């Protein structure tokens, strides 16, 4: 049985992760829009610049710049490499693919996270949770409907990005005992920033005023994504939290419809239903039906944040 304190901790972790998923979806929408007019190198560079400035400006929320001190430089260097692969790979694919298709391929990451959490973190993944994750992957395949042209350079780049992202998620959990949220978020921006900076000459187009606004918004959304994802994975097992990231697929389908006029077909709806159902089942198995009921209403950052607040109020009322 899950104790009340563990339920509250899990609720906070889920709230953080859903906040991060919302930020990540906002970043992806901005990226899809900007990459139609600007180069990948320029997008990565300006996104990293704005994201870094935002993190430095809010560093006092995380104990100040002193929390950037670390003795685990090798681990941060490896995370920087993973971040570079995740960022360049995903946005390279996103430039040539519909948003829903790119995210669907990216959702192989939760499967990789679950697999890596066993040997790297010593997590125990029960057979019911494995079945739920497999069911979620089946839902991804239903949405994707593998066929001719799927294994393109763009789709392979997204798959590589998914593997890199899974490594970032597991390493955040691994380093959470000694490293601050600020250091885990800031140092991963160094690699993409430096690489894109070297590639920027000849690939820079002066942005319009609306372009600058979207670049700034992408940086802000990126910061929200890192805060949420790191905050979630440092509080709970990746194998439990990973399926919650599937909720972004629903948001991507909505964005495709409202922004680009693409209507999800019955296979997207069916696959999305399977994916969400697998996540809800894992919540019910791991933290109880009370939290899973709240999760149904937690598809926005505000709803996700309310989970933690409600559990705190409930615990305080018992004292």
C-alpha cells in the first residue's frame, strides 16, 4: 500500500512532469513554426540563449548561482552530449515531419527509460507495469501505422533523439541526490549552444519582430520543460513517470488541427486512447485510485499543479 506521504510525493512528481510536458509541447509548437523560416542551427542557438538567460534570472529560486557548483563534471559532460543529440535529432526530424508523427516516434523514449531504470537505477518493474508500458507502445504504433517512408533520415533522427532523451531522464534521477535542479538544467544547454554557435555563420537569418517573440517564447517553454521534467524525475522512479509523457500526443494532435489544419484520423484517436489508458492504469496500480481520478483532470499545467496543492491541504488538515 502507498502511504499518504508517498502519495503526496508522487502527486508532486506527476505535477512537475505534466508541467514539463506542457512546456515541452509549447517548445515543439514554436519550433515547428520557426523551422519553416529559419535554420536548425539558428533555432537551437537562440533557443539555448533565451533558455539559459531565463534560468540564470530565476536562479535565486533554486538557491542562487552557488548551486551550479559540482564535482561531477564527467556526468554533466555526458549529459551535455545526450542533450545535444536529443535537441538536434528531434528538431531535425520535426522540421520535415508533422508534429504528431515526430512526437509519436519520440514516445519510444518512455520504453527506453523503463528498460534503463532496471540496470542503471536498480528499479523493480512489475509485470503489470511492463504490460501497461507495452500497451502504450502499441498505441504509439497504432498512431504511427508503420509503412513506406517511415524509416527516413528524419524519423531515424527522432529515434536517436528519443534514446538520448531517455538517458537524460535516467541520469537526472541518478544524480538527484548530489546535484541541484539548477545544475541539471543549465549545464545541458552548454553543448547545443556551443555546437550551434560554431555552425551559425552562413545559417543566420535576421528574425522579424514576431520571430524574435517566438524565439523568446521557445526559450521560456524550454525552461519550463526542464524545470518540470527534472523536478518530476528527481522525485519519483522514471519507470512510473515515463508513461505520463504520452499526454503530449493529445496536445500535439490539437495543435496540428488548430494551427496547421490537420485533422487526426480514427487511428490517431484510437492510438491516443490506448496510450492514455495505459498511463491511467499505471497510476491506479502505483498510487491508488484517488490520485488517478485527479490525474484525469490534470492535462494542463494548472491542473497538474493543483494535484500537489490538494494533497498538501489534505495532509495539513489531518495534523
